């Protein structure tokens, strides 16, 4: 099963490949935040057991971009928005280290308090790795009428 850490790591790897010189923060605090920088979070997680055969998960990935200048950021955010759209929608897959492919079909983008918010939902479905420990049926005799 793919872990949440593996998902975040795969997304961050994809961001780092495109934005080589920009830091990705792993802390929740904005205190001492370097600019420009990214932060990635996962939330809104819903997990279901599908017919006792697979685990289905839905979640929202949130990528925050903190621009270089807190006061003059409009053009920079538009540029980063274009790059993120191309990165996650034109090339709509993210692949984890163990080869699990995550597809992305839609994003939501907004700017709140000078920070770019880039969101997308992902849906994962993985079969359970269960081993049947029950006895196998030996011989089946059918009687015809």
C-alpha cells in the first residue's frame, strides 16, 4: 500500500524538478519562512473498504507557494500558476518511488493573503494484500436427478 508520506514525497519531487531553486518547506509554521518557497499538505482524507477487496482513498493535495515579495507578487504568482498547471495537469501523473501511478484531472487555484493555493483531488484504489487461510474444498460430488 502506498503511504501518505510516499505521496507527498512524489509530489515534492515533481515540484523540485520544475522549480529547482525554490525550497519546499516541511514545517507548518510560517515563522522564519524563506521566500520564495512551497509547502505541500494532504487533507480531506476519506478511506473506504470496497467489498473487503480493496481500500479506496480520496484526498485533497494542497500546494502553497509563498512569493519572493509579500507586497508585489501578482505577476510572479501568475507565472508559477501556469507552471503548476502544466506540471500537474498537462503531465497529469505523479509516480511514487515504488511505481504507484497517481492521476490528476482537475485543479482549483486561488490567491489568499498573497499566497498561491493550488489544490487537486486524487483517488487511489489498492487491493488488500490478504492471504486466504481457509481450507480448500477437496472434491465436489454432484448428484443428478
